[in-house]
């Protein structure tokens, strides 16, 4: 069976079919979550914190992401796999092209993800013109956590919200085919999802996004407390990881996750 394609992802948005997305970093977990029905796997730089034990995502290297993407590809047959471009791996266009090419050619990813608004528009354009699909990332930007003053909700003020809507549209115009939206009010998540034609995957961005993503270790209750408000321990009350992820997929598809209490 072939892997999910970008065309199919776009059709899911049009049809109102929510996408269930999880992070993963190895073959064994990836095989289980694909079996449970997860359509999209993100090899996130979150591995720096949950796998490597770092205090942030900043120390993660391109070599790390290539290695873990290879593992995820080996464990799956159908999932659409996105790989993160880590901190300062796309500081200029040439660097971005070289590193994105590695994630796809060596790692096997079908798409790369990068963070930011106007500063990355030309890079997004250059990547997509070379046939490299790009997923943008707006809202809370973990790679910019020090500049943002910590892990806090973005876009609460009307002016900030309007800026994020415009940035989402600009990323789409530059060629981005997908968008991750992190830690914004649910009303803004809805507005951005409606303002663009590309799939919007929320993490702490409300139930109206086209899909939801969580860090695998968070939703299995492995990550030490406290975990974010938008997280839910799906392993609690179940007898297996497969059951936990299946419950997550069903909750996303039915719109039961996130709940009102898990939104901003």
C-alpha cells in the first residue's frame, strides 16, 4: 500500500475529514501508531527534549533528524512523514536547500517543516520551487522560545491575531502546503484554518483546525509533569499503547479532542 499523498491531505481538508497526527522517532512506535490509524507522522525536533533529555529543542542537529526519520520510514508503509528542520539549519537559502534535501533524500521524508513568518517566506518559495514540500509553523515557535519569553500562548490580542492570519496566508502564497499552528486561542485557530486552503494542524490551537498533533510521549503520559494544558494522557485507562493511540485517533476524528478545557 502506498503512502498518503499531499493531494489526499488537501482532499481531507476539503471533505472535513480531520487528520490525526503524532510525533514519532523510531520504527517500533511508528509501526504501532500507523496501525492505530494515524495518517501523518512528524519527526519533530521535540526529540531533543523527550528522547535526548535536553532542556529545549535547540541542540537537535540535522544528523539527528535524518537518523530518526530513517527509523520512522522503516517502521511504516502508509503514513505521510514530515521531518523538522532544526534550529539554525535554514538560516539562509543555500543552507535550507541542502539540509531539506538531506531530510528527503537520506531520511526519506515527504515534507520538511520550518518555523516562522516573513523571515522564512523566501526560503519556503525557494524550497517549493525545487520540489521540496514545506510545512510552515506559526504561533508558539519552540526554536524561538528565548525570544518569545518562554512557552506562552500567542495571538491573544486582536492585532497579534491579525498578524498571524496574514502570515499564514503569506506562507501559503510562498508555496507552503501545510501549516502547524501551536498555542493560540481556539478562535484564532478557527480563523486561520478558514483563511487558507492548505491543511492546518493544531497543537493547542482549538478543535476547528483540520487536524491535531501531539507529542507521542506526552499523550502516553511518559513526559514528566507538568504537561501542557492541551495535552491528554490517552494511555490512562487502557491496556496497551495501540489502544491509547486508537482512542486518540477516534477522538480527533470525532471532534472530541481537544475538549473546551484543553483549548485557550
